[in-house]
C-alpha cells in the first residue's frame, strides 16, 4: 500500500481522550438539572457540532430556545475539566511519530473550538505535531459537512480524494470525511457507535490494519532530551 498524500485526524476521542472530559461535563450539566445523563445521550452527542449539540441538549433537557446558554454553560464546565489532565489515546503519539518520520503531511480537523483544541494539546503535552489545525468554527459548515476536511486539504496543498486518509471516531466525522472524498478509517470511541460508512473500521490506532493502510512502520515516542 502506497503512502497517503496526507493523514488527517479528528481530535476528541480519536487522538486525545478528551471525549471523557466532554462526558463528565455533559453529566454535570444534566445533574445540575436533576436529570440522568445516559449512554444514549452520549451516543447522540459524540462528534456533534456546537449548533447540533445545542439543539440536542435543549431537547434532552426540555429547554427549548435555550441552546446558546446551554452550550455556554457546557463550555465553561468542559474547560475546567481539561485542567484535570488529558491523556493521548492508546497509540496516538506513536502513530503521529511514524507518520512524521515517513514525511507524510499531517493535519488535525475537529468540530471543537480552536481554544479547546490548543489547550487540550497543551495539557496533554503533545507538542501539537501537525502541519495544519482546523476548527470547524473556521469554516462555513461543521462536520458532518465536508468543509473542515476540504479546508485542511486546501491548506496542505493536496487534492481531496482517496489518496488522503482521515481517521474518525464518530458518525458525523466519518460522514464529513466520506463527503470530502477521503479514504476514511473509523475507530469508535464510545461503545455502541456504528461507523459503517467508513472504508475501514479498526479497534484502536494500534490496529495493524491502520498501519498497513498508511504504509508506515511503527515508531516509538521520543524520550529524553
């Protein structure tokens, strides 16, 4: 398998375990209202844009018309959650090191606000090893629209097609990457999430099928000075 022209990663639940921070924040949002936050709520919310999440949360919490205030409250909680620490997903830093060692352009494409993206990588101490970082807040339409991925390809100077690879953990992210024409690898981060539109579904970033598709050899995270 030849090397891709670019590899584009989602952030939350794919590269970093920030999906757990979102889950804790969502749970607190519900608890403040005396409501139970369920796995069904989580499956519905994972990968959602701010606009979509606000609509869903207002419906779940029976607060129609309060979408903006709900999302503002959720963001306040989740930013506080970040300060408790953020871990990379299993195999994330090693895979990024392998891709960079192979000279393949790499990008980060997320529905989260840029402030959240940058702070989460700062807390996780990743060094933000990307050639481009795209927040869906910078483009006309967030995922599941293809806009964030198309913008990432434009900035990298690569054509949006099957020679570029996207890795995603949510249905909305997979839909966005597929709509952009990219070869899409789905790695679910929440139990029960189905990513059947992906070209390849793997269990983790360490799955051998992922490395085979990317045409790279595994590398270890650099240590020491």
